[in-house]
């Protein structure tokens, strides 16, 4: 009896799952398109947050509570850019063509809001270009992990290229709100 019920539930779920996948896939023909859309979404959010913070607040880092040693707002934006460049390089089987800097915060020469925005935009352009090299056949191909030096599947670096900016975005939103800025105002 239990097995019969399980088969009935499974049998009902299978068509629903297949139907849900068909509906969810509308507008997307390839894995590459899905991955690129997710990179673009992260890019839009990060650029909006970075543009929303006034330049005079780029050196802001919280001091109340347990915030000793955290990155400034500028360092967070630059850190996202560095990690984007590192992920893009891994996807393309190359070394990052930028200065990684201490704690992956990039070059100290990148200081102004305009420079940081350009660095961030360039990093997302590089990540989008690298994501464009992916397809169903090469997602699991090994490439060198720039952090460990070991081999890892290419898929790992595009998923990190999507998840890491969102993680940092969450922190940046807190910094914006601590400065009275609504990050969603102009979105």
C-alpha cells in the first residue's frame, strides 16, 4: 500500500515537474543564456548600489558593534571587481590581468568613485565575456582555481561569479542604509 501511494505521488509530480520546467525555460534556449542573465542581474544591482553611495561616503565602514577590520564601501566594490576578474580568468583558463591587492581589494591606485565604477563595470564585462564561452559540453571541464591552484569545473567559477556579488550587495545595502540611502529608490 505504501509503495503504491509513493508511486502515485511520484507519478503525479513527474508531469508537474516537467511542466514547471517547460514554463520556466521560456525565453531561455541555452544554459549560457540563463547564466548570463544571472550575471547581468548581479551587475545591475551592484552598479546601482555603487552609484547610489555619494563619493564622500566611499570610505565609510561601520564602527559600532562588531565591525572592526571590515572593508570600506569602496573596498567592497573593488573586492567584487577583483573576484569577478579572477572568476573570468579561471573560466577562460588564464591568469587575472589585474592587480589583486591585499585581501583581494584591488590596486590602491583605484580611489575615486569614477575609477571604482569603471573597474567594477570592466569586471562585469569580463565576466560576461567569459560566461559567453560556456555551453552544455564544457561546463564541467576542469580549469585552474585561482584561489587554491587545484583543478575545478568551470561551472564553479560562473556560480561564484553570480553568488559572490549578491553576497557583497547585501553588505553594501547595509552600508547604504546606515548612511540614510535607500538603494532601491532609483531602481
